[in-house]
C-alpha cells in the first residue's frame, strides 16, 4: 500500500481522476456541508434513528454550498437510486 498522499502505481486512470477531483477545495466544502447536515440530524433525531439511512438535501443544488438547506431522512437505497430514476424518466422503452 502506498504511503499517505501517494498514489498506487497501478491505480486506474479513473481512480486518479476521482482522487484529484475529491481533493479540490470546493468539493471539500461540499463534503463538509453534507457531514454537517448529518451531525445536525443526529442531534435532533438521535444516532440510532439514522442507522442505515441517508440525510438527503431536498434542494437539488449541484453547485455551491448546501448549508441551511432543507433535509430529510430517507433510506440509503432510495437516496442512491434517485439519480438513476431521474435520468431514465424521459427515456422510451422501445
């Protein structure tokens, strides 16, 4: 395993790209915002209420911060399939 901060010499191109993307300052801020939203939900509802659940931002803001946006607690499978359902909504089955 490579040392912290180094890439595996056999890492795929996609893996290298994803690591570079996730280390950008704007992505770090968005990740911190998501983590903060989960902590807030834990304070309100308790940690046990969030086991196996995701904290979902109801506002579909793809750019900018997510601070002070409305959130809801939904199952992780529902949350992670939501994007796939939206992208297939207008497709014809023929």
